[in-house]
C-alpha cells in the first residue's frame, strides 16, 4: 500500500499507486484505475446531535472555514 505524489506542471498533482488519502472535493481532473470517492464529514461534533451539526455547519459557512473534503481510496493514477 503506497502512494506516490508528484507535480505535473505548475498546477496539477499526479498520484499513483494504491492506498487512501484526503483531497479537496472538486479538484480531480481525471483518473484511471479503480478508485472510490466518499464525502468526508469533519467537525468537532461529528457524531453529536443533528441540531448541533446544523448549527456548526452554518457557523463554518459564515466564517469561511467550510472546506468540502473527500476520501479517495483505490489504485491507479489520479490527477488533482
């Protein structure tokens, strides 16, 4: 289980190998292989009540701290 990260030009990151990593949602350009993408939920009250989760989501939106993330797991080549 090993991933190799390398720059392709100035703005693209090429990831090859197999394993799991976290990426910003929406940055993927292309991929070849067998990958699974899942939305990642983060926050201090992950697993708390629904009302606390909604409140924390609103606070993160207002303060600009809301960065949508995804977990990427599989093997092949992916360009971010």
